[in-house]
C-alpha cells in the first residue's frame, strides 16, 4: 500500500508492505541506489545511516510489544530523505506512525507546522514520535518488575521464575533493538547538512536524550531483574533446604521408634515381653526417646 501527503512543494510518501516491483519503481523514479533497495527487501538489516550526494537513507528498528508472542520485537522502518521528499518504507504495524500520518492528513494546522519546513524537520518529528511512543512500553515493563520485586520481598510463595524470565527476555530484547539506535541517532546530528541543517541539531539532540533516557532505564531494569532472579533462586533454595531439613528430622526421630517397635514385633523372647503392661512401657519409652531427641534438636537449633 502506498499513500502520500503533499504540502506546497513537499511530499511525504508512506509505503507499507511493498513488493519488489513497487520498490524498483521508487528506485527508478527517484534515482535510489540498488543496494538500498536490497536493504529494504532484506530481513536482517541493522539500524544505520547511509549518505549520498542527493539523498540520505536510514534504517531504524523500533521496539514494540507483540501481544501474540508476549515479547518485545523490533519493527523496521526504512527512510529515504531528499530535499522536498521523504519516503517511509515499513512492514507490519508501527501504530504510532499510522496515528502520526493520519493526524497530518486530517489536521491542516499540524501539516503546515510540520511539513512547512524541510524534510529533515519531518524526519525529526517522525523519529521523535516513534521514540516518544516507547515510554508507555517501558513503563509497563517497569511496573512488572516492581510487582515482582514486591512479591519476592513480601514472602509470596508462588513460583515466580517463569514471570521473571519472561520479563528478563523482554528487557534483553528491548536493549538489543535500542543499542544500534544510540549510534544512528547520534550520527544523524552530523550528516549531510543539505537535508539536516545545523538548526536541526538541537532537535536531534533532544531525540538522543530520549534514547539515552530509555537506555539508562533499561540498564537499571536489567540489573534489577537479575537481582530478582538471584533472590528468587535463593528463596527457592532456602525453601527446599527447609523441606529437606523437616523430612530429615522426621526420619531421624522415627528411626529409634521403628527400631524399638521392630524388635518387640519379632517372634522371639525379649525382656519383659510377657509382662501384661509391656505395651504401656514401650509407648512410654518411645515417648521419652522422642522427647529427648526433640530437646536435643532444639538445643542444637535444628528446630
């Protein structure tokens, strides 16, 4: 699907889920390099910026949450920037970009404010919108970590390992997508001044601040979730040791009682075996042995 917005001499073309023929037609019409078209068709491209005499080509991967797989993934957007033209090529959702495009299409004031400057300023607005949309996702992950932290230190006995590992996987996935973006956004400040003039440097610096803030929060969340995982493993280990200790005490306590009962259960003559009160003597003896062992365990602080 291809759609466009035009304001005065400036045009933004948004291409969603293009096929090869559509990309080749863009290449021929706007004189793009064939390697950039190959990058658009490739599934394993890293975020980067390529500079040419007549345009800039940028690949960005924006973190998003896949509800079906319950994990953070990176959605690719490829951007071609010329003097009076900006082309975005993307696959999949990127709902923030759709909302941004629809706002420009329906609101003339916004269209004039954003598209009345240059392609570089529109690029800034798009990137700023995309990175601004990441904070709700970051807040959701942070809320999950906070809940897990409270449950862990308030003595919640449920098994939190799966939840901790899922949250850790999302943090790692988020960081994996964000890491190359820190370099790319910094590079955009110093690229071809024909499309990104010095007056835009402060704007891209603001975007870079957002990226660094997200990265800093991810670093903190990574350290916290790793600490929670260690804490959870310690709690599991402590609980297992307590169970083993309890079972061991039961086994040790029952051992002499079973020995006495087993001996007097044999079909042989034993001391006082014919006494009419032998049953009560045995029960009393077992009770005394049990009491002595419990007192011993208590003195040793095993109970």
